[in-house]
C-alpha cells in the first residue's frame, strides 16, 4: 500500500520486466513507439534540455548497416528483433533550448556555449531519458533488450556522419520470443544501496 501504482503495473514495469534476448515475429508499429515517446518525453532533464534522440531501425537495409557494428553476441537478436532503436545524444541540443526553456533562452549562448559542457551534460541527461525509454517500452506491453555491446564510433560514422549526435545505447524492441529471458540475477539490497544520514 506504500506504492501508488497498482500491483499489475508494478509487475509489468518492474518485477516481471526482464531484458529480452529473443523476440517473436509480431511487428512493432510506429504508433506503439509514438505512444511510448508521448509518455517518456516527460522525463526530467537538466534545464529541460531533452538531449535524447531516437533512430528507429526498421528496414532491412538499415538493419544491415547496424548489424556490422554490433558485438558478435548481440547480432542474432538484433537481426531478428522486429524493431531496433539507436538511442543517441544530440550534442547540439542547446539550439532547441529557447523553445524548451522559454524563460531562460540565453542559456544556449552562456552555460551551454562550450562543446565539452554540452557533451558531459547531454550524455548524462540522455542516459536518464534512455532509462525512461526502457520503462516506456515495458508500459506498452513490449520487451526491451538494451545493448551497449557495439562499436560506437562505427555506428556514429554510419548513422550520424556529421558528428553532432553520438550513440549511447541500442535497444531491441518486441514481444518476447522463446526462452527470451535469462534467470534474474540478484540485486543489491536496500541496505547495500541506500544510506540515510
Ligand atoms: C546499458 C546496458 C547495456 C547492456 N548491454 C548489453 C549487451 O550488450 N548485450 C546483452 O546481451 N545484454 C546487455 N544488457 C542487458 C543486461 O545484461 C541486463 O539488463 C541485466 O543483466 C539485467 O537483466 P534482467 O533485466 O533480465 O534482470 C545491457 C543492459 C543495459 C542497461
């Protein structure tokens, strides 16, 4: 009773949610991903900078371009997932700040004028958004298979040639296939992870 979310939703989003390693043939529509985005766009980011960008890899041609940059162990599932998303950080996110933070439009040219500041802040905040995206995929009744096992430089060159976006995570998305889930590994206890001062 401590949690506001009902038990079924808790299980869907957390307790029974696993990283999927195989997927069924059932397609994932653009509408489903849009519904996910319409939820997860509310993730908090510093100064509302919203630096995450999502590239949907749907066509056979785009999939082939991605597969060659995936680690060997990640290739079979990436070649058979109905949809794969490349999550990246837009290093020029500050250009949109006047729209996203209308009461402080000058931040674009002050706080975020240096590329190094944008890369550090953007990478951190886009990674937060990536976590929300995984939860959003689960909220749509789909399984997510996040992977950092890929050649980042290769993916960036292949998909983001001009250097203004950097890949963070590749996520397979779909209904789970046969033996999709590996056994749950232990998690740290509350006492291990939380310190109250
Ligand atoms: C950032 C990130 C990178 C990951 N990279 C890979 C990967 O390259 N290949 C893979 O098979 N699983 C990868 N995983 C999946 C994790 O191993 C998995 O989420 C973790 O073991 C927990 O499993 P569970 O969700 O089934 O409890 C990754 C997960 C995250 C969040």
